[in-house]
């Protein structure tokens, strides 16, 4: 079962000013990262990436069975 509270969010700022959002679930070890677009709101991009990440976690759980 996916526990949203355990998903870790890391916002990494690169030397050239670009930002990367990394989501990690420590129990499964699954990690997903994406370069953020400066034109779009970071909160919107975070929500979208979280949806993709949760779907990947759910798929990984189904494949374990």
C-alpha cells in the first residue's frame, strides 16, 4: 500500500539556475526526477509529477504479486 506521507521531495538547484524535483519512496527505493519548467508554477508541476510517481508505485506493487 502506498503511504503518501513517506514520499520524500527534494528540490535541487543546479549551478546554471535550473531546478530539478526528485521524488523518492524509501521502502521501495523508487525514485523519479524531472527538470522543472521555469514558465510553469512549481506547485502545479509537483502535483503532476506526484500523480505519475504514485501510479508508478502502484504498478510496482501489482507486479510484485
